[in-house]
């Protein structure tokens, strides 16, 4: 027999509706309810969905929707937003949707954001431009025994790896027509047992004060890349070979589920191949899986990065629009492909970087010195074709990649179209791997072959030159903020928060070597009373000695009623 559930009429008091809400909360929280032990069907059979019940349920749902709609954001992002939202500014230029200081210090004040009922501010969040020019030059972050293009992996706190060819020492060359000069005898060196904080394995000293040999590092080189490990990005433990001579053109690495993926070109500047290595300390190369991606163009010198879904993305040089032999073996075009496992079945996507000039329809040729020599089975000629473009093109290559809070960056060689300008490191950025990357800037001089990682709370940009670079991150100090509230509705600010410095912070992402977590620059405003209007003020002070400055991308204030 069905029983009707007595419910308060629509004019019921708040207390009665509160009882109904309380019952709903008890049900959602999983507390036992009377007579519910006979199963769902028996419960449904005990009640009839009368009009009164349906009306009460509608009231509850409406209150939930109202609660969900009680949050609001004031976002200043576009050019129009900035122009409409600022009441005053000093030493600040608004352009292209950004607020950029024109002097060492700048200030801005917003208009008063009005509300028709009392509202509470919860937070203010400041985002800066992702251009990332906050770099400082430093000495070699590795050791003198690391040669050729460096490859970096950051596997979490105090677990940093660098891969390079092993350099036993510079060779003395003879002048033409003269015998090779005798090398000066170096003082005899005897290795001794060493200890290093963070390492509980046998270690020996080397001639280099910041390098130590582990057992794997005592094994004979196989002519390819070796592995070094550090806890502090200062002292390095040498673990020995990870690739062989034929695979010496190593370009990049990734890491997943306890295994390193070492990508190398074979032959040079062609088709990425891969080793999978689950032991980086044994001094023995891992399993050579062979060809990973058949590059449809010439160039490779690729970067690999896993997105947060675990898919592998490869960014590779595409030489089809340029005579690469006269442009440092780089190109204005970078291809992009994706794979589930990084080992096979790559799908080619739209180019990641495209800085081509105008195609002429004419075809030119160039010759590569390694293709037939290294892989005569698959390469019957070392001559390649390209389409001539005009005017002269910028060229980029030897790609490296990292992501910070979902903002992706590509670092590369930069061979300028400007005659006589030295090579340098360039970088590009995009909010998604599915979007084309835009040029940000360049730094340094010399052919870099760069790679980048996050370690010790900052970012390390390694090159094959004698100097490297470090950065605290894309955020540029200093940004101070305060927020005021109009408590009585007269459009005048009655109470301000204290001035507070806000900044971004960065951290490792578990399970990812190249995905860095970002915590946005945000201030808690819960101490402010509720009011009818809110205003914010910012002070920008450029405290760096480099060309970076605190350029604002957007400001978001969050409210609740």
C-alpha cells in the first residue's frame, strides 16, 4: 500500500524548507535513513511523487542552481577589457591585450566594479605574458667531460640527469706540414674512494672536482652518449654509456613508467630511432627499438615531449623549404607528429613552427655528408631537394621542449636571416600543442643545440657552448597588489587590504619529466568585508638586470554572494 509523504505547502517557513534540505543532505552524505534496508525498489514503492513533493523538489533544485550562480568573475584580458577597466595608470602601455611597463616602475588603478547587492571578494589572480625573457647567463652547468649536444631529464626532486658524449680531453692537432706536437704530460692522477651526499653507491674521484665515477662510469665507452646524475645541478656522478657509436646522434629523451626513451637520428639528420632503458646506472645501453618515426622530410634533430594524457609528441626539423646546408642545418619549418607510445604509429599533424617566406616554385638541391656514408642500405644518395623561398629565411632547429602549467615552450638553434649575425638560442611558445607556436626571443651566441629542464626550483637551459642559462621561470618580479571595497554603496572605497607581493610558483609533476606544475599568482581576499563595489591597484617594479619586465596578460577577481 502506498503512503503519501506530508510536505509543507509552498508558503512553508524557511525552517521547514531547511528541514527538507537537511534530509536531502543526510541522504547525499550516506547516513542511514529509517526503513531503507529493504532495497531501493521498496523505498520507491513507499512514496508517491505528488504535486506537492515535486514542487518542494523544484524549490531545492532552484536553490542549488542559485547557489551555483552566486560566484562571479571580473576578468581583464583583452585590449578592450584593459581600456574599459583602468581608471588611472602611470608608466604603463596598453597594447595587444597586454599591460607593459615603460619604466622600471609602473602603477595602475582599476575602476570600481559595482554590484547591485552585497558581494564578497574571494581572490585576485594575476597572469603575466608567457614571453619568458627572464634568463641569466652562467658558466657550464655540467662538467668538462660532457661533449656535443646536451640532453636533460628531470625525474623529480634531487634526481637530475644529463646525457652527452664523453670527452676524455681535447686532442692536439698538428699544423699543416709539421709533426703533431707532443702533449704536455699531465700530473699522475690516482682515483680515491669518495662519498657524495644523496648517493649510497661506490664512488671514485676524477680529475674534475665536480665529477665522480660510479661503477657504470668505469665501463668502456661505446662511442655514443653517456649518463650523468646530480642531486644539486653542481656535482655530477658519471654512470657510463647509454647509446653506441652508430647511435651517437642523440637528440632528445623522455621518461615514462621507470624507463628512459633515448631518441637518436640514424643516419645523422634523419628519422628518429629510440632506445628504451630501464637502468641508467649500469653503464650498458638499453634495448634498441630501432626506427620510431619515418620523417617524411629531411632534418630530424627533434624534441619529444609527453602531454598530460601521456601521448608522445615529436617536433622535428623540416628542410623542404630551405637549403639547410647553408643555414646551419636548420629550417624555418618544424613538423609535428603524435604517438600513443612513442615507439611507432605516429600521426603527422600541422606544423608546430612555420616561419617560411614566399615560395618561388623553383627547386634547389644540396648535399649531406652523412646519409650514404652511415646508412647506404636505405640512402642511395646524399643529395636532397628543397623549394626556394624569398626573401632570405630565419632558420631554427635542434629542438627542445618543456611545458609550464599547460603553456608549452620550444627552444632551438637560431640562425638569423641577417647576414653576419651570430647564432643563438631562440624560443617559441603556445598555449597548446595543437596550436602553432609564436616566436618569443633569443639569447646568447654560438651554435647551441639546447635542452631545458626544471631543477632545484628553477629552469636550466643547457647548450653545447661554454656558457649556459638559468631562469626562475616566466614570471618576472615584482608585482604588488591591493584590493579595496565599497561597503555602503556610495562608490567610494572604504577599506583596502595591505599591499602584498604576489608571484607564481613551480613544481614537479609526478610521472612527467617535462611537465611542470604552475601555481598562479593569487591573493586571498576573504578578510575583506562584503560590499557593493571593488577596486584593485597594482605596482610593477622590474627588479631584473636582463631585458625581461613584468608584462601583465590578465587580471581576474573572483566574487561570491
